[in-house]
C-alpha cells in the first residue's frame, strides 16, 4: 500500500514537472484552464494523432484550453529517443506548438508521480485507471480535478472531447 504522505498532492495543480528542455514546469500556472494530458510516442500507430492534437490546441488555446504531452517509452519501445530527439521530431514532423514535457514513465515501478495521481482514485478522488497505450488522454478541469479518461484510440478531436472543451 502506498503511503499517502509521499503523494500528498490533491490537485493536478500541486505538481511540478520538467519540460522537454529540462526546466521546471509548475502545473499551478494552469489553474483556470482545461488541460488535456496525453502520453505520446514517435513510433506508434497512433503517432498521427499529433496532427489532431495540434489542430485542437490551435483552435481552442485562446479559450482556456491547453494540451501537455508526456513522451513515454512504456509500450513496445515506441519512444526510444532522447528529449532532444523527441522535440525535433514533434517540431519537424507535426509542427507541435503545445507544451511537451520530458520523457517519463506512465506505468510500472518507475511511474511518474503525476501519473500515479492520474491513475489512482485514492489520490485523484475520482477514478482508477490504467494507461493502456500511447496517446491515452486525461482531461483535467479548470480547478485541477480529473474530469475524464479517454482511451488511446479515440481521436483528440472527437465529439466527446470537443464538447468537454467547449462546455
């Protein structure tokens, strides 16, 4: 059983992560915004979702919406590159302008604390989930609470996600 004191964050906004350049990125700066957290990979069948992610980011970023990408190599070695390799790929292949964080683990013994919060009802107060594959989406409300978990295969511009962004 995990000790709750190790993970005393009660809100998404309580975390600080590292961006793809290694700088601290305090999630409290996102208070008041709807946030889509997505674990990404450069060599996955779902990698073309970067295009849809960028499209909805550009369309809704001025409406208190942001996407944060977390590269992860947890599924069949589909994100083998360094942070620098990933940043170059995202920029040159898909023109990604939404914030990308450093490569992390989204499952297993070395799971990043943010993903422990995202996947544990004991920590997030909403629901348990498992990261099933690359491009799973976690939707976070403006107050830092978990709203929805969207399966990897569901497109970022699906009616369900757009309805949540615009509600």
